[in-house]
């Protein structure tokens, strides 16, 4: 006899979120979103509708005008700035559109940085960084510095860094935007595998229909909020 089905608690809960830009123009309002562990969701929408802003709000890098965001049941607005920073460091992996790769560190040091900030073993951090660089097609490039890389290669370093500490929530802003189709497909597969293996949740902002097709669900962001446009 099977026992009762225990519902899986959301890893990310966003409720009635509203954000306006200076001048009063509303980017979006009454936005609701729930992600469960192991779920991979893509968000599309017109340029300027607020897709990157939504990721920044969820990461605690920006503050909403109304509504709530909770990660693992912890409401972001209940946390101090320091506590939000720790949550972001330990539980979130973020791929920024602008990469934010530190030029004075080697590629391996850049990728290992989230683990170093968690005060783990330096040798373990570098070993994990080397493994992730290999998985994004940059095997043997760990000792190189960012200035030696193309934009597409820097994007792959940013992706490796976002995954290195096995985050519970992965936020990715156009992670395949500077990549050739073959590399993009490999990166998307890496994201999907990370989500499946670790039970993380991933939220991917993209203009690419190919990228969106890899996700479990695809949603379109408008001023009214999010609308599901595709389900697998």
C-alpha cells in the first residue's frame, strides 16, 4: 500500500510582484511565479519588459514596489542586507548578461570564487572549478586570464561560476546570447542536467526559442505579469 503523497514545497515563490521604473512606468504588476526543486523554467518577452529586472528582484539585488519573494520559504524582505548577501552566496547561482568576470583572477580562480567565499577547501574549490571549466568546453584554460578570451568564452566562464557551488536556485540572463549553436546546445544541456541531478530550480531569461524549448515550461512576461505559453 502506498503512503500519502507529500506535496513538494516550492523552492521559489513570487506573489503579486510589482515593479515600476523611475518616472512611474510599470514594468509589470501582479506577477506570480512558483518553482519547485528540479524544475527548469524559461521566460521570454519583448525587450524592455523587465526580464532582467525580475531576475535581479529574485536574487535580492533590487527591491520590488509591492509583492513578496521567498526562497526555500524565507521571505527576502524579512532579511537584512547582509543576510540577503549570504543567501545569494550560498543558495543562488547567477549568470549575468555582462558576465562580471574579474580581470585580475585566472579563469579557475574566477570559477572557484563562490566556493572560496564559502570558506571551503581551496584545493577542493580549484578541483571543482577545473571540472566545471571542462564541462563548458574550456578544458586546460584554468590558468589563463580573462583578457585572453572572447565574449563567448567569457560567457562560458560565467556559467561555470554560477554552477560551481551547486546552488539551489539558478538564475540565468541570456546565458547563450554570445554562443555559437553547438556550444549553446551543450550549455543548455549542462543547465538541464544540473537541475535534474541536484534538485535545483532554474529560471532562464532568453530571446532564443531553441533555449526556451529545453525548459519544462516557458512563460511570457508582460506588464500584466507572467503567462504560460508552452508546457512539455
